[in-house]
């Protein structure tokens, strides 16, 4: 080991020794006792009257909007039946047209003239039904989009309602829990769902429930 490295090593050892000696001289402070309480927030929320009212309001909103959506879905079902009926009629007309066209090839001129009129009439009928079918398909697609839009609007409105009321609920519960914690001289309150085990004596759930009822 050369002189420069040896000097660096000696300085490093001295610094570590000095640091260690200083750390031993720092006096330790008395550790304050932290009193912890637990609360079953799921139980509190389920039994809180504002939570129950929120659920009732959400159910009423869903029932009202769902009735409207169901009504449109029934209209779609009826249109689907019409679509199936017209599609079947078009298929039958195409079969009839094919048969008449085959027959036309074996008939004489007089018969051919009559058959040609039938062919044109069937073709006109098919074109009319195809146009009607297209209109029904467009109407079905439009109503499906309306249903999807109303479902999205309902979800957003429910979420907005939940956020507004839940913020009020948690603010109110925080005040109650804080008040109980101060009365019981508790430093920390932890949700019971995150605790593996806790003595029953530190559970303030029932005290919170008495305050909110």
C-alpha cells in the first residue's frame, strides 16, 4: 500500500470512529406512548342513514331511467321482428322470381309477355321491401345508440351523485371519529379492514354508531 492510499485509509478510519463516538453521545428521548383505536368503516357506512338514503336515491334514479331504456329496447325488439318478417318476404319473392324466370324460358311469346309483367312486378315489390328493410335497420341502429348513450349518462349521473354525497358522509364521519378519539385520548384511528388482530377494547365502532343514529 503506497503512502497516499495509507493516509486515506487512516483518515477514513478516524472519521468512522469519530462518527460512531458522537452517535453514542446523543441522548435518547423517551418514546411517547401512541394510543391506537380501530373502527369498522364498512359497518359504519352500511348503518349510516345518509348512506342508506344515497342508495335509495340511486335506486330511484336507476328505476326511472331504466324504465325509459327498457321502453326503447322493446321498440328495438319490435323492429327486429319486422326486419325478420320483411327479410323472409324478400327471400320468398326472390325464390318466386327465380321460378318465374325459369318458366319464362320455356313459354311462347304470349305467355312470355305475361310472365315479364309478373317479373317486373315482383322486382318492384322486392325493391320496395329492401328500401323498407334499410329504413328499419337504420332505425334500429339509431335506437341502439340512444340506449347506449342513456346508459352512459345514467352511469355518470350515479357516479356524480355518489361522489357528492360520499364526500359529505366522510366529512361528517371524520368529525364524529375525531371527537370520539379526543374523548378517548386516542392518537391514531385505523380502519378495521386493515388490521389482522386488535383487542376489543380499542374498537370504537359501537361508539361511532351511537353518534350517527
